[in-house]
C-alpha cells in the first residue's frame, strides 16, 4: 500500500500564494512575448511543490482470514422426527467444508431453549455484530425456521445468509390454541375460555375429519367430552366452585396419520377463584360490652357485605312502648332465615338467646343450611348455660359441644391446644410463639362438653374448651364459649390478637383455602422450582407422590417445618401438568405456560428469515433433499443454486488485510529540488538570451553601408 503524502514547510496559504505568483509571472511574460515564460512558470510551480514536502508513504500489509458464522438451532422443536439427525449431518458437513477452505475461520453459535422460546434472531444479530464487517464471508443457519424473536433480525448483512431448513415435506400437526383465558374468575359465576383446534402442514386424508373430541376437566375431576369443529374459534363456558387455584385441563386425543407431536394437543390453565363478595348475616342478642366487635371487624373488610340485626327487646317484655316504636324496620325473619338463607356465606349469632322471636322451623332450616354447605359461628356468653341456649333449639344438633349449665367467672389466660398449634385458624397467632402466651387474660366463660369429632383449638379455665371448630356434612360450625374477646381489643393487660383471631374464624367458616387444616399447597418459582407445603392435623405427612406429564411417578419426602406443617423443595423436569397426592388428598399443578411455546408452531418454515436471506443473496435449502455443497464466489455473484450433482451454497471471500507498518520517503531530496528549480530558471534565461543574441539589433530603415 503506497500513498502520496505532504509535509509542508510553510502554511498552505503561503505555498498557494507562491504558486499563484509563479503563474502570474509566467502569464505576464507570455503577454510581453518573452520566449522563456513557460520555464519561469515551471520554476515557480516546482518551488511551491518543494515547499509542500511531497513524500511517498509505503505500508506493509498482512492478509486476514475470512469468517463464516454457523448457527446451530438446538431448541426443543429440533427434537421432532428426523430433525436432530438432519441438523447433525448438516453441521458436520459444513464444519468439514469450511475447515477445508484456505484462510477461512468458523464461528459456531448454538441456540438452545429459553423461557421466551427460540431466540435465534438475537443470537444471529449478536454474532454478526461481534465480527468485523470486512472479514465476514457468510452466515449459515441450520434451523426449522421457528424463532420467537423476529423483531431482532438484522435488516441486512455484509455477506450471504443461508438457511439449511430441517423437517420433511410431509410434516403436519394438529394443535390446541388458547386464544383467551382469564387469570381470575368469580366463584359460582360463569367464565369463558376461547380456543380453537387447528391443522398445519400437509394433513393426510385420513386425518381430515372436520371435528375433534375435546376433553375438559377441572382440577382433574369430572371430565367432559365435547365435539368441536376444526379451525374455528370456540367459546367454552366454565364455572369455578372453590376459591384459590383452579386448574383447567383441555385436550384432545392424538389423530390418525402420525402428526409431528402430541405435546401441543393439550393445555393446562390456572385460574384463581375469588368470591365477588362475602355475604354475612350477623344477629346480636343481649347488648354487652363487646357487641360491636363483630360488626367493626366485618365492616372493616371491603370484601364483606354485612347485614346486622340486634334484638334489643324480647317480645314478652311489657313496658307500655307502642309497637310502631319498637324498631326502625320490621325484622324480616321469614325472608332471611327461610327464603334467602342460601344467599349468605356465614351466619353469626353473637350472645343470642332463644326467646321466641324465631320459631323452631327457622332453626331447623338453619341447621339444614349448614349441612348443605353453609357456615355458622356462635359467640356465646352466659346465655349458653341457661334455658335459652341455642343448644336447646333444633340448631343444637349441629353445634360442636353440649353446655354443662355452668358459667365460670375468674381471670384466665387463653391457651392453644396441640390441635390449636396445628390448626390454621390459631397456628402462629401473634403472642403464642413462646411456652406462655403474651396476651392479656379474659374474665368469664361457659363450660361445655365437646363432641368427640370436634377440634378444640383454645382452652380457658382448667383447660375447659374455649374455641371449638367442627365440620357438619358439607358445612362448618365454630363455637366460642366466651364473650370476653373484646378485652383484647380494649388493650386489657396488654390486649391480644382480637381482630386476627376473629378474622381467621370467620374466613375458615367460609372455606377460604388458606385456612384449610388439611391442605396441599405449592408455591411455584419462575424456574420451575416448587415448594410443597402439606398442612395437616396429623403428626406426620408424606411422602408426596408426584405424577409427571409423561405418566411417571416420583416420591418426594416431606420434612416437618412446624406444628402441622411439612414442606419440601422440588424442581420439575419440564413444564406441564403434574398430579400431587398424599393419602386421600389430591391436587393438580400446572407448571409453565398453558402450552409449551416451542411446540406452538411445529411445521418447519423459513418465511420469517426469507427477507434477510433474499436481501443478502443467500438461499433456503431443505435438508430433506440432502446437505448442499459449499463453494466460494466473488461478491455480487449468485451465492446459491443447483447443479447436476446437487444443490450448493456459497460464501464470498473478503481478502481483508491489516497494516503492520508504515515508511515515508521524500519524493525528491532537498538538493534535487534546488537543482530542479535552478535548472528551470536557467533554462528560461538561456531561452530568452539566445533569442536576443542570434538576431542582433534590428536594422534601422534608410541607413546605408559605409
């Protein structure tokens, strides 16, 4: 590499002025007719050029090798039939042929799975940006064309981009597409899931049925089979029956005709069931210091609709008060306890006495309401031990304890029982962490004899039952044998967790999932790591039996993490639907997306890569026809084609080089410039002198010779 450089001795404006002056002198000489004008001009120009310091810059260069990028797609969709073998053969052939080319290096990039699918475009753009543009001779991608980041594809490339497409011409697939599914749903209200079943690729005649049988189940139970048309959007109605996670499994049987995969024939959708509003009926009896405790608690919860009635005056009281002044509104007993009782999630009796306001049929209907799945909570006082006790009404058959008729009035400290330390209603109550609770004392309680199947969570005086929880058929009953819980709210002797305890009792009664005493919970992290938590009233639990999506089972041991709590950390091998079982307790767990993204589109297609391939002069070569040969062509020539021996692709050698050294030599040494300028001046002077001496002076007209 040789270039002409200048190292001026004077500023460029001075050199330019000298050149202009030389040209002006030459022009003046030409105008006067002097024969040496050209030599004078050349002398001035040579002087200006000498002052510019011309020199030759001679650089030494070293040739650089060409670079070829080979992108190897090893995502999950490349494991479909024959694709792995095709990719292996293509990568091995390209590696050998590139290694055989002189002065050529290979850069191999492997693209695997990620949470966002196949990020081939990102890897390609990164690989191209990492190499010098002047050395890149070609990009070859071995892939099925299914990438999930098309926005990251480079607009162009400095060399041909080729796609060696895996797959077969006869490939086809039938898949389930979830178009829309809610993340939340209201319990006992209809929600909808929009989906479709579609075919892709070359569907064989035996599989062109026009419809499929769709299987639908909620939490793995009560599977329904529906016939739905192909390639049409379908809306499925669904109703959630419990709070918390509901796993909806949708799928269809594998069709005839050997489709590519059945991994996209089903989907598992997690929908969180929530209550629209918790409807609570609170009936207060005799006024007492803690009467507003329940009202304040329930009114503070924005998710609770509360109806509260207080019976201030029994009907047998004779005090002369006019009937129309006894209440603001008539007590709608018929409507509340007979006609609309199923509308309530919980009925609370706060120090309520049986005084003839409600007829026996009403109590009997409340008992049937509980047996059918409802809930009542009785917060009792001294009336529990008298003849007006609720236990002596038809409601007594569902109460979890029988009154002894005794009321104890002395200070005592409420304590958790062994069951209470396990039960979610009382486990971990603030203040119960040590051997002795740190909350304040209560002053009164009624004594009862609990049923054998009931769970005593708290005790009072002489270990008498204080809080009793029980299940009656499909419903729940809670009994608090003291009306002194308000002392905690007033801060008596330091107070206690009044609101937390009453909130837990109420929400357990309404079957909130986080307060179930027998429960199997699963906290899922983003990386398929799961923490299993087994809550139980038993002394031991596990091992947990996990059934994988492929039908294989695994036992996961559970370790005790606290009273009634057993946990285990586990990592799922792949996304999908897992079934959990511990004894009679079962649960369905959906991990990962509703359907694996790698198998949403399975038929090989290079349409996404086609604009980049065509724009760089590359080609798409299906590997089902064999691995193409690799050639070299000059830039601008066609870089792919077919010949008698098969298809071929080409790279373009770049002949790049790097400069390893520079040497500068003056165009002429200083003395040579001096000789040149002086010679030109002398030549001009001689030309002018010769012209004057040869001709002599011109003769004067009319003069004769002597």
